[in-house]
C-alpha cells in the first residue's frame, strides 16, 4: 500500500505585508483598466461615427516650396495655318488638290476663271501701248520744236550781226561826209532792233525748250501711271492661280470643284506641320494670373517637354480662355494636327510655406475646414488656405508642421465635428 505525502506537508505562515502588496497590485491593474476604458469611452462618446482607415488618405503638413500651377488640356495646332481666299469677283474655281494632299510652296492648288479680269488686263495693256507710242511721238515733237526755236534764235543773231556790220561800215566813212547822217542813224537803229530781236529769240528758244520738256515729262508720267495700272491688273490675273504659300498639307476644302465663288470667299486651309504650337483651354479663374512668357510643361505621347506662353485670347468662351504655348527649342517628333495633350502652367513659386497634399477635401470643405487626426480621432478644424497647385495647397493658419490631415475620404464624414478612425 502506497502512503501519501500528506504527513510531509507543513503550513508556512505568510509575511505580515503580503496581503497589502497583493491588494496594491490588484488596485493598480484595476485603475489602469479603468483609465483605458474611460479613454476609449471618451473617444467613442465624442465621435458621432467611425470610419476604417483603409478608406482614407492621410497626409502630413510639411514646409517647403509651393509651385503654383494649373493643369489644363489642349491640342496641337499649326502655328502657320493660312486660309486661302478667292480674289476675283464672280469667278469659277477649279480645284487642283484634295483634302489631305501634301504640297510644297509654290504648287498650284486651284485655278480661278474670271473673264472680267482678263478683259481688264487687255484694256490696260492696250492703253499702255498707246501711251508708249504717245511718249515716242512727244519726244520727236520736242526735238522738232527745240530745233525750230534754235533756228529762230540763230536767224535773229545773224540779223543782229549783219546790222552791226552795216553800222560799222557807216561809221568808218562818216568822217569824210560820204553818207548822210540820217543813214548812219538808221544803221544804229537797225542794230538796236536786231539786238532786241536776238535777245527775244534766245528767250523764246529757252522757254520753248522748257515747254517741250515739261510736256514730255507729263507724257512719261502718264506712261508710268499706266505701267502701275497694268502691273496691278497683271497681279490680279496672276492671283487667279492659287499657289501654296508654305509647305504643308491641305486641311479642309471650303468649296466644291467648278463652283462659282465671289470675292473673299474662303477656298481651303493649308496646314504647316513644320511649326506647331499647343492651344490650351485655361479656366477663367486662372486668367488674371497668366502672363506672356510663362513656363509650361506639356505631356505629349508620354514625353514631357517645355514651352512658353506666347498668346492669350481676350475672349472668354464657356468659362474658358484659349492660350497658345510655343515649344522651347525643337518641337517633339511625331506630332499631329489636333492631337490632344495635357499641360501644366507654372504660375508662381512660393518658398518656405506650410504645405499639405491636395485632395478632395479642398473642394468638399471649400478650403475652410480640414479634418486633423489627433489620437485616432479626425477633428474638424477651421483652416485658411492660400495658393494651390495640382499636388499641394498652402496652409496659412489652422495647422502646423507635422500635423496629420485627412485629404481624401471625408465625403462620408457629413461635416461631423469628430470622427473615429478604426485600424
């Protein structure tokens, strides 16, 4: 028979303070559990609802440089896209190309037929030939009149010299009383009359030369004016042949072949692919901050390139303003007319500011409130926002560096003052 060990056991008396220590440990544990329960109860009691953290996006407030920008859409357009017009009134157009055809500068694109301009050109040519003959005839007449005037002047000079010689003979014999004094006086009078006639003949010859030269210049001026008229008529006829002003391709045809068009009727549009730009659709809210020369980043076919804002439309259409961006340096390869692109306009740069990632909270709260995360509770906090960019917003007041903010997922908070976040 196996005996038990009960006779070997001995009762040991506990130390005098054993019960006191045990009571202290139990009391401390109960107090800790009560504090945790009170904390959890306070958090749950102060929040009207709870949201799983997986449905939220939380960002930290940092300090850095905010590049204020605007994300816009646009399309590739030709910097040079001339529209060709009809220059003749009531003409028949014959198209030489089709839409999409590639052409070189100087190629014939269309031929206009205008009988009125052809007749006008012939009239101007006829008038020009008449004036050419008239100028030649005036030149001959001028030479003839100059010769006649010179002949009269020479005849008057001969008469003067003849009268002078007669007077000299009379004077040489007047001392010997061979001739009467009255004959001597008549000889002197003849000399004086001959000198007057010679003087007048010379003056008349000079005036006649000036007159014929003036008439010749008048005819020559008429000829030059008619030459300009002829050149203008020839130019208008030459414009009946519509030629390509640049290399490119035919974008659109505005008229049908063999149709009758009036003056200033658009015929076709020519697109020059060697010089392309980006036409952006900028929201009206950004217009006051835009300026020519502003930098832009364009994403084309997955490749990022840069450009400068070169033009800004003064007209607002459907709350948008059209802007033109010119590529820096060489334009990317493989661009097509009307190709859709996305762009980022770099408006401003603000260094050393409080930043937080941009999210739907900016639009949902109107930039006046944000949910700051404090000990697992999203607290609705009033804030003041400054400049905004595509990726970040500036915080002027209400938050400090290091704060955590719910930037996405607040649409389910329903503007509650406190929301618990479950992990």
